[in-house]
C-alpha cells in the first residue's frame, strides 16, 4: 500500500475567526472551504435513486429502494439551492446525477429551474461568467428528450458506458440495451452537447474490451475516461484484490495505441489524460483507488433527499431540504451548507494524517444512492 499524506493549505487573503468545536478556526469567507483548505466549486446533485439499468457494481438485481416522491427535492427546491450555491457559496459547475436522471419525468423542469437560478445569481453578482450545467446518464431514452433538455439549459452530458461488446454489456447491466445507449450518445452529439464524455468503470470482466471501447470513442469524437472501481457497490462485494488499476489498463491499451502523458486539464480534475496516437484524441484515467486525488477535491454533493454529503465516504449528512420546507432563509441554508463542508474529512471518509491510498471508510450508502 502507498501512504498518502495531504497537507493543510490555507485560504489566502481571508482572516480567521473563533475556533470551531473541532478546534480549527474557519476562515471568514463565504466559500465552501473545509479544514484542509480545499474549496468546493463543483456541485453534484442526485435527483433519483431509480435507474433503468442494474449494473452489478452499482445496484442489486432488484434495484435500490426508491425515495418516496414527497421526499425527493422538487424542481423549485433544486433551483433555490442552486441559486444559493452559485450566488452565495461560489459554485460554478453543476452536474445532475442519479440513479438515472432520465427517470425523472420533470427533468426538463429541473434543468430549467437550475439554469434560471444560476443565470440570475451570476447577474446579481455582476458577472457574465457561464455556470455549466451537465448531467451524468446512461443515455437510455436520451434521443427522445435531448432537444428539450438543451433548450432548458443543459450544456453537457457524461454517459456511463463500460463496454461496446453486446454480451458483456447485457451481463454487466442485466439489460440488453447497448444499441439504445449508443443511439442516445449519437443524439447527444447531434444536439451539440460536446464534448460528450464516456465514463467506464474498470472491471476484470471488461478489461479485455477496453481497447475496443477506446477505439469506438475516438471514432465517434467522444472523450473516454476509465474509473477505478471504489467500494461503493450495493452488494458490498468489493475487494482490493479485484481492482483493475490504472497500470493494468495502460498495459492493455498500449498493446494497440501509443499513449503520451498529457497531465490534467486543471489541478482539481480527477482524470489524468493521455494523448492517443499523438492526439488530438485523449483518454483519461481516474485512479480513485491507487492514486488518491482527495487533496484537490473541489466537490460538494446533494442527495436526492436534499442532504449535503461533503465526501463520498463520509456518512454525515446535513438536511437542507427540511430547512427549505421549514421556511429557512437563504442565509440560514448557506450557513448550514458551509458548516457541512467545513467538516469534510481529509480523504476517503477519514481524517487520518496518513492514509493508505486504497483504504476507505465504510459507507452506509452505495454509489447509486449517493449520486455520482
């Protein structure tokens, strides 16, 4: 195991105030800063636990328990939280996740509410900066809704696709729907949602087909990113011995392609990039297990029930939806959100000074319930 030691940077140019109960003073800043100097500017919003696939690493065969409709955030509530996040907390990127976002019949209303709130917030700040609104989807049915989603304000889409082999796809997802996924991807490209990013979880059963997936992505102008599997499976079967590492993947891909390291597109981006056959196409690898990047994490997450999770592996959640429904002001909601993020763990749900790169705190929720 490789130990990861994360420093404790300070937020420049802001004074500190009285110490928190945890013993470390929080800077006087409206931003979503944590005790280790990281600032969250990327908001992930899960809007459902329902999904049209049953990927073995994400959901049990019967699916996850559905959140009752009255416990889900409404489009207006999502819009209000987006407005608070952008105007008061420094959020600049928003991505909707699930489950599968397309399972929400009111997805267009959700995107529209977020777009209006983000644009209004930036105007209130006197800024012409565009807040990006994206979605992570399996693309099933996207061809039927993509035009309306773009009209509502969607800028980009990430598509979860682990293989282009029909049998492997059917086995992995427990559904024979690969052709429908590919149709959805083509529709996203035609609608101008570029770059379309393909997210592929690295698995032993799909490693042999990784080069085929990369070839398909390059041929169709998609940006492929492979992701090391983390222990967020619903069945709790994850073991370190089964993890396909970035090194394993590179060895397979380099049998077919020339890969040249290209670094990261920005310091907080989780994916390391390689040029494919001298470019311009690239392939990314998110080595979430073997090469921890927690020290640069800039994400804050809302679950479908409207609770803040500061870390994928931190089980503490702060209920913002209940504050909204109880009549809280935007300032009160913002303060609760800041407090939740101030308590963010150092890495993988732990505050240990040194943590093995492949060590994770045990989480009570799977990825399908948390949101990607």
